[in-house]
C-alpha cells in the first residue's frame, strides 16, 4: 500500500525526492514540506495500526512511526534510484520483512 505501484507513482516519488532535496537549502520551502511529511507520518501510523505487527511495548509510538517512515522512505528511494532501481516485487518483500 505504501509503495509506488506504477510509472505515475514513481514519477511522483521522484518529484517528492527532488522537493525534499531543494528544501535542504531553501528555508522558504520547509514549512510546506513539513506539512507534507506530517501527512506521510499519519499514513504510516494508520498502516502500522492496521498491521498490528506484534509491536514491542518498550518502544514509544513516535519511535515506531519514525522507524516505519524511515523504512518506507528508504525502500522508495531505492525504487526510484536511476542507477540500480529495485523492482516493485523486491521492494515489497524488503518492506514486508522490515515491517515485521
């Protein structure tokens, strides 16, 4: 559910990655991208809640959401890599294993 499924989704992720990179050097872009990132966090929290995933109670909810968001972002980054992109099937397996 969290991974790009087709060429249009991949294009969106490439654009999102470019905006994130631009925001590193342009303070004016940060508030808008911060809101977008909060939207992504809410999606990850929602999916995490659906999965149940036998969560470790010793970890704070924010830590679990941060870990899930980092995992999803890393996998998508590899999918949009122009040198050696991961195919969707491999990305889905990595995300599924990492989520567990």
